[in-house]
């Protein structure tokens, strides 16, 4: 497959996965409702996203890097909210 097509597929995948995460993150930020969030799952998810970010940077893939940088910042914020508001 042509490199341009591959980058296009990666870009579309990055936009869809990151874009689908944004409404849930926004809802969590607005409501501060973290009761349905598993601390273990979100810790593993955030770690996984951080590793994908490192992978994207190592591979020089901007779609993977940008998408995971955005998702990581949102996931870390939600994880922090879980730690702060989850004890209430």
C-alpha cells in the first residue's frame, strides 16, 4: 500500500478513536461523576495510552503521536478526578 494511503488510514483511525473519547471525557469533567469508572481499568488504560504515545514517537508516526498525546492528557485528567472525587 502507498505510504500516503497508510498515513491517511492512520489519521482517520486516530481522529475516530480520539474523537469518540472526547464526549465522555467532557461529560466526566462537567459532572465530576466518576462512580462508574474503575480505578484499575483506568490506570491500565492510561498506561497503555502512554505506551502508544511512546511507540508513535519512536516510529515517527504523527497520527499515533498526536492522537495519543490528546487521549493521554484527557485520560490522566479523568484518572486524577477518580482519585480526588472517587473517595467522596
